[in-house]
């Protein structure tokens, strides 16, 4: 399996990354080298093996439904790149 | 106009009645000032981690059990990845391949009788924030409020088992009743604590016995019950017209090679020529419902399905549910509306309709009704008074049954009093109105100075006087017009200012008329 | 004073021979003198550090009880959130990010009366093995300024190696503490997954990330771990089991001790000088009565492949939040929302981060998730099972930390895969969730440090530290300092 430049563009779209046309080929080449290496996994027989998403055997961790501290509006919005009143301001969602 | 079957499935999101959000301690209160109920966790700030709210999981479990779902003994959470400004992490913590519950049902009432609507799954997930879009021309920004971000939601996905817009509405109402009754959600559509999207398409019968399926449309933004009904009615008619138009114009084609089985019949999809020239299935599309224009507006059809790159949420651990827990939840549920309705019919001999009206008002109302019956012993009268007079009083005054100033004991006493004295309905209603100030039936009757005339001699005299004064009614009665007797009775009632004992007047009028 | 360990510095303060202020001044002076060449730190607020030290001295004077790290400067990798202080992850996208809260480990340090001396450089979002991927600066190895200190916690490792701080915190997702510790000739430890809270650790690979200590010796590492380990209700994956007093039993050797040696850790690509040093370390243990047992970790050759699918898949999602909407860099010119997001991310992330986001997105995308991400999770289980079997036969597993000593800056910059392979021995511990430590065990002829990696089972930190300490007592590699 290897990624074509078009596939690289598609993945970049999915990951919301702007990639210039000049970068596409380099990235495709580098990703393909990595993917080639990763493909060695296909040699490993994993029939009947359950995926292991987490090394910990931990379950049923909860918090109680008790109020905690919230931030003030100013604290919450302190890192906002753009603010309008007490809202985060973003470019219009419609219009893309 | 072609005939067709409408196929509807609903995807409902309800907000769970927790004090705090699903993964942090921020309040879930509706209507707070923008961005005043957020913290580092629900803002998705770098380095923060979610911790599951125990109550949220328990409420979700309760709902799933009440919806007759199979509960998974092991469940985990997944990330649904997509970019949207109301989702600060750009992924939603939801459930994908191992939801905590699946395959349940909810019974609804249809004109053809009760029907079970299948439920595919119910799962727990976090809500997104709110976007405010400035629709004025020239405005190029949107505003984001993250107060709602991270609020616990239960997503309930039905099978496409509904066949009319009315059924969809009935399903939604039954669902709301159930979830309110068990304290899982307040299901306020206006406040967004119950939100509904509908998948709808048509199956159009063909001469060979198979059906043609129109492309599925997902109708969004259904935020009133009426909107659900209207939009689905509109959409089914629109799809029928669209199918006809596109088949006639040769834009759409029936793909008989891809026929599949649905229920007990075969269905063929519609194909369309794609940009590469090949015929391919017409993709699913979403539509927005515009309450003002009363139309669904089809939004862009997406050529390819969106890719959410689901994978197990590494920041949360799985949850297990054992048999004991399930047993406890089941025991705590109490009597659910459907079972209650059946019991009201069998135990009190109420008609289906009346039992439905009572149970739809909720448990507290039914308990009130049962207390009235206990007091007066007459279920039919208790039902009439509670579901007519009391209910309209409560609605007028915007009161909950628990806030009623009239106790069930007093209402029961009123019914007994009416039966004992023969007080007529009109007078009884006056007594009822006075009782709303907290008086007992006897006190109210005294206060109004009502005295029922039950003296046979006195009433007989009045009846005779009435017969003498109404020769035309008497003549009509003799011709067989039984209704004509009402005029005689009305005369007696007027003479006694409505206080004559009704049954006695009835008897006397009949007896005297027979003698004429 | 710069040669003293934290334990010794604590003693001096207790004896009244030194104050927190003078200790802090000394390390700050070292920072001022050398960091323009080493570039270990991203942000140092000297005045603030002195303030903290003065407060500790006042507390001592007032007879108040003091924490376990009273007056000890600690350098902190800049992926750990510090309230009101910039936290950048070595990335332009977080250039101006000021967290409104402290990471759990930062709170723990404050409670222990440590001095937070500064935030250290790292590969952007901890993605790298050389600290060359920082958007701000390249940290240099104090033993040879032409070489990298390793990574991604290269700034923390270099700061301790260059005596700019006696202790430092790093994070380890695939070896990012152990590998730089090895390359810088100090002790670095990755605790078992779940031992230390990740709250406030800006995520790279959530199921792999752990915070851990850097120190001059094993005792100091044990001390710092003792302070930061333990339950935190804000991290669901942090276990609620008591933290043993790691320093208390440190000098008690494990007896009998069986050391597993896996042939997979001595294969092709291992530098002969490194192998020699590791073999002599094993001899040291044998001299102390330990038994060496040949074991096999048959799936460990696949660890790098598994890691680059699992870590990048998680990263692609973890880093989705940097979109210029609620925090972080937003581009200046854009046409609409999607363009704004794409440009902000395109500008804000460096090449390696983009590469890993791309790889992870690809591994999770429909049509590929089974062949890549899920396949990797299955092999991950096999890797864990290999270790379970190994630890049923031996107390610890030993081998080299890194296949080579420190490599030259720029040497692997254009070959991502070669860079990835420098973590070949460390990665499997993260996948399996077990603990591991790197301790100095020798030097190359050209004078570069070599590290011995010791791996222990899940939550076997106490045993691991005691085994590490045994080697340290018999050797003095850890006492060597670079000539700056
Ligand atoms: Mg949903
Ligand atoms: Zn919050």
C-alpha cells in the first residue's frame, strides 16, 4: 500500500492541514517510507487477538455529580484569538 | 397521485437531568450568560482530561432499561472526530461499536392499535456548544458559547418503524412522557433538552410486488412536536413528487439489480449518473425544516460519507454493568406509562382513551386520580372530574398536579356528595370552583347556600305545573319525541334554580307524561 | 554546590549550611553562564524563582513543616501546564498560550515546596528524539555541543546534565525520558502507565504518555517520583493505589535477583561500544549475585511500527483542538472558517507534527483503520503478553536504552524513519504500560555517555529503583560531569 499525492491531499483535508503543492510530494515520499516500514506488521499473525487500546486493566472510574469550579468569562476567553463580548468570535461557518 | 409507504426513523437527543456536565463540574443550567459555565475541561484546553459523571451514566442506564434495551455488560467510549467551532476539542466523546444499550422498543398508540417501535441503540455522549450566526448581509463572523459544551446527552436511535408523521409525533410524545416520568430528562423542546432528527424516505409499490425506495433525507432542526408532524408530512409529499419528476425526466433510474429485503418485501434503490459517468446510488442528504415557510430545504448532498475516524477514547476507562445493578435499576423504575395505562383499564374499567389521557399526565396525576377513586368509589366519575375539570383548571393556572389547591379527598367527597344529593352538573361545577379556595364540598355547598329540593310532593306539584304550561312538548312527546321531555325537566329546574334532585325529577316527569 | 544531588542539597539546608535562595541563585548563575550555548530552557523567570526560594526560606525560619523537595530547583518540560505561565509545547501554535490551571505534577511540586525554575525545550508536542523539532531552538548535548541531547525531553535532560537544575520533569511517550537521559549521562525514569496523573500534561499519545523524573542519581529520581506519583481524581487513567516510599528501601538489594536479557535488544543496529558497556553493567550485577536469564520478547521488533500507528492516531485527534478557534495561533488572512483552520494549523505546526498528524489520520481513516490502527492494537497486545511472560520468569529486563550514543545535530533530520528507530528499545515499555529507567553505565571512547535500560513490570517502580540503585552503588558513571 502506498499513498498517492491525491491521497495525501485527501488526508490533509481530513486533518484540516494546509499543505502546499510543493510539500505534497515530499510528504508523500516520507509517509510512504514510514508506511512501507509499518507494513511489516502484516507479517504478524493476530488471528483471535483482541486489540489492546489501553495497557491498564481499569474500569468504572466515575466522578460524583457535584459542582466544581468554573472559570469566569474573562478567564475562559483569555486565550481566545478573537472575542466579541463574552463570545468566541469565528469566521462565519456558512460561506465556505 | 402515487400511493406509497412512508418510512420514518427518529434520532433523538435528550439532555440528562444532572447538576453538572458529563466530564466536569460545570453547571448544566439552561439560559446562563454566554461562556459563564465553562472550565478548562469543557473548553477542551490542552492538558485537560474527562472524568465520567456517575449520575449521567446511571440516568442513561435507567432510560435504556425503561426502553426495554439489552444492556451491555462492558461498554467503552469512542472519539468521533470532526471539525466544528462549537466542539472545542474537535472530537465528540461518544459511543461507537460498543454502546451501553441496544435493541429495545417503545410502544405507541396508533389508530390501528398499539404498536412497538424498535430502538436500535441508546448511547451516552457529550453535547456541543451553541453557535450564533449573524444572518445580516455583510456579517462574516459567528459567535460561540461553550456553556452547553459537555452536557450529557442520551442519543436514542429508532428503527425505521414509523409509517406516518402522526406516528412519529406519537413516538416522540411517548418517549418524552417516559423519560420525564422516570426523571431522566425534562425533555423541554424549546430549551433544547429534547432534539430530534428524522430519517425519511418512501417505498413506492411496483406492479411486480416490489418497491422502489426514494433516497433517504435526514430532516434536522425539528424543535417542536408540530414541526415533526408537519415537516414529515411535507417531506413525504415532496419526495413523491420528486420521484415522479425525476423518473419522468430520466434523471433517476430504478436499480433492480441491487434489490434488498425490507420487512417482508423487496426494495430497489434509485440511481443517478455520477460525475464520472457511471450510475451510482443517490446519496443521503440532509434537509433543514423551516417552521415559517413550512418547507424542508434540502442542503448539499454529500458525495461521500463523512469520515469520523472513530477510535477508543484513551482518556476514559470502560464501564461494566453487572446483573445486580441492572436488577436494582429495574426495581427503581416503578410503573412505566404503558403498563400503567393497561392497569388503569383493567383495574378501573376505564376506556383506552381515558386511561391514555390519565397516564399521559404522569404518575403524580394518576396517583391523584386513584386517591379520588379511593374516596368516592366511582372510577368513571373520578376520571371525568380529574381529566376534564381538574386538568383544565391546572392548565389554565399553569399548575402542576402537586400544586393543586384541591385535594383528591375533597374532590372524592364532592363526587360522593353529588351522588347522594343529586346535585346537577352545572351546580356541582360551581361548588367545585369554590372548593378550589381550599373548602370541602360540604363547606362549599353551605357557602353557596345550595339546598337540593328532594321533596317528592313539592317536585310533583312543579312537574304538573310544567306539563300544564307546555302542551306542545307534551304533544311532541306523545308522538314519540322522547327529547321533548327535556323542556318539562328544564321548566322544573328553572323553578328550583337548578337545585331539584335530578333523578327524582326525571322519574316524576316520565311517570306524569305517561299518564297524559 | 552544582555537583550535589537534591538529597544532599536538602541535607545542607536542614543543617543550615545553605538556603533555598542561595541554591536557586547558584543554579540560576549556571543557567546564565551556559544556557546561551546549551539552550535547555524556553522560559526562565529568575525573579520569580528567587521569590519562591525566599518564601521557602521564610517558611523554614518560621518553623513551618516543609515539603520533601523544599528549596530544590526543578526544571519542567514545557508540555506541562503552569497556571498563569506560558506553556508552548515547543510549538508556534501555542506561542501565547497561558493555561488557567496547573498540571497535577506542578501542584505536587508546589506542595513539596520545590522551586519551579523554568520551562524546558522539547520537540514540538513531544514528537521527536532529538529536540530539533522545537519551533524555538535546538538544545545541545552538554557532553558535545555538536550533538543532540536526545528527545523529546532534551531540554530537561540537558538542564540536569549541565547542572542548571538538580532535578527535572520530562514526559515519555516512546522513550522521551529514557533516551535523552541515556544520551546526557543522567538518570531518567518512565513510571508505569497510570502511576502519575496526566492532568495538565498536554497530550501527545494519551494511552502512552507518562510524566517522569530526571536526576543525577537513582536516589534523587526516587525522591522526585515519590512526590509526583499517586492518585488524581481528575485523570481517569491514574490508579488509586498507594505510592510506596521509594526512597525508604532504596539501598536494600533485591535478593535473589533474576535479570532477563532479551536477544531482541541486542540485534542489528546496536553500536558495539554501547553493547560493550551494557554487557559490563550486566557483569556488575552478576558480581552482586544476580542471575542472568536469556528471555525472548518476540514481538518487540514490531514495537516501532505499532507505536507510530497508535501514537500518531491518538495525536491526530489530540491535536485537532489547535484550530485557531478557542485558543492558540490564528492565521492573519483567510477566506472563511475552513480556510482559517487549515492555514492556522499549517502555519502553527512544524513538519514533524504535520507528518504524524497525517500518518495518524490516515491510520484511522475508513478503509485503513483495520489494516493499520486495529492491527497495531492487536500486535500491541502481543507485545504486552511477551512482557507478562518475561516478568513471570525474571524480576527485571535489561538492555541498552538507545542503540547509539548521542548523534550529531542534523544527522537524522531529513530521515524521519531513521530518527524513529533510535527509540527502538524504549518504545515497547510504553505500549505495554510497564515502567523503565535509564541509568549511566559507561562512555564511548569519544566521551559520550551510554545508558543502561532496566524495565520492570506494571507498578514495579520500587523494585526497579532498588535494582538500579544496586548498579549505581558499585559504579561511579553517574558522578561524571561534562566539561562545559
Ligand atoms: Mg449523536
Ligand atoms: Zn467545565
